[in-house]
C-alpha cells in the first residue's frame, strides 16, 4: 500500500527501503522504470511521465513503492540491485534532497482536508503543492485551490522547478475522478469538477515535460 509506505506505517518489508529491495526481484520492466527515474533525477534525460499499465495484481503499486524508496535518500550501494542500474545508465548515485509527493485517489477526499499546519486544501493540485513545499508551496496555487480550477501549465512547471528534483506518484486516480463525474457540473465538490481535472491531468503532464 503506497499510502501506508508514505505515512510511515507500512510493515518493514515494504516501508524500509533496504528490506524492500532485498525482497524485490528487479524485473526488466522495473529496471527500466528505475533507470528512467535515475536519469531524470540526475538531469541526463529519462522519461518525465510514465504511465504504469498493468492488470490487477500486476505489480503497479510495488513499482511505485520502488520509485518512492529509490528517491528517498538512501545510497545506491545500500539498496540491492540499484548500484547495477546506476552503472548501466552512467550515474554515480541517487541525488540527495529529492522532494516526493504521493497522491492516492481513494485516500484523498473530494471534500478537502485540513493539514497539521492549519492549511485547508481542497484539490489535488493543492495537495501536490502542499506536499512538495508545505505552506509556501501551497501559497503558489492557493487561489486556484480555493476556486476549484487547475493552475496553468506554466505555474505548475514553476512549482515543480521550485522543489526539483521531485518525484510525483499518483495511484488510484480513477477512483478519485469517478466521484467528481458522478457529482456533475452544476454543484461540484470543493475538489473541482470532472472537466477541471481533465485539464489538470493534461497540464500536469505537460509541465513535467
């Protein structure tokens, strides 16, 4: 469960990066994903957006946890199999200080939430900004969050650049969108409308590029 890993409440075999990689067989697909992440974080290429398409039980969440731990600040030599991937793509290590944001659609309320610092966050873009930069990060998108409309591609790119290098992991997005679709457009949730989120998805991926 990516949510539990991010919250620090997962069992050690998932929550501890060393144990996780000791128990993980790095398949060809996972190696590709880790290689792209390492290249991107080191500024030498790599795909900016990767859509993980698998059947149920196909390892999507496991792959996301692998990327999460890869970007967590552990040295490559401490994570079984990661040194080999680093050598293959020509990077010395995983850069320190990577910002990580995790959004799990079935654990993110369309009614919004209040953070520990008192910030009221209504939208997915507000959640992303707050995870990356706390109150300062959220301030960059606060007017968009308040009105339930997505930031422009340029402003999203500026947010990402301010907290780069960063990794954004979004899981169960469809579960979140389904709630917005069923609500309709006449009386949207604080999270915004279904149409607004289609624009958000496009703008976010373009900003990542």
